[in-house]
């Protein structure tokens, strides 16, 4: 599987470790930055580029997921979710990693690099990658509603305020 990664300075050490781990497990890793430590770097472009690449790959039929991280993971998740077609979930334990895939068909996860040990973060990412989408009708329906809103600004028959 192709894994797109992005971070900021707070996650740079985790990024290096994670890339080695994922490559060691046979994944193709694409690093969207940063490539060097800069305490004043800005994560939005890195995370947006990773999310765009995931969506582009998936639309082309390439099996791909994304991992973005920073100090808390919050801003990185927000940035990734600005990309049409990205479904980024903030993950803080194994259950949220698994449910992000099972129920939400998340294609990107975000992790707070300052909130977890490297071992914990790796376990969340491995769980996320391994977990398939459940394909349950209720989850498929809800994801379709999110995509409809993303495309049209409304969800037909669901009372979205104008």
C-alpha cells in the first residue's frame, strides 16, 4: 500500500521512525514534508498535499492512505479535511484508529506526536492500515451524505440549513 505522510516540526522525529517502520512492512511511503527541522514551519501545505495525494491515488485505483501529525494532531486533521474527498480522523487510541476505517472509511488519520509515545503512534497507524471499511449500509449512506454536502452544500431531504 502507498502511505502518504506529512507533519510539522513537532512530528519530524516520529515521521522518520514511522517511514522506516512502514517501509520495513512493505509499504511505499511518500513523504510530503518537512524534510528538515524548522521550529517555525507551517503544517497546512504539507498536510493538504498528503491528503490530495491520497485522494488522487484512490481515484486512480491505487491503494493508498495518509498519516498526518503534529503536536496535537488537531490542526493537521483540519488541514487534511479541507481537501475534497479526504476523510481525516483524529486518532488517540487503538479503538479510534480501527473505527476510523470501519465506520468512516477514513483515508487519512491524524495523530498528536506530543501526545503519544512512538510505539503508541505506530500501533495506531498499523491498526488503521490493517482495518478494512465495514461496508455496512448505514456507514455507506452517511459517507455518501458527507460527499453530497461536500459537492453541493446540502444533503437532499436531510434538513441541512441554508
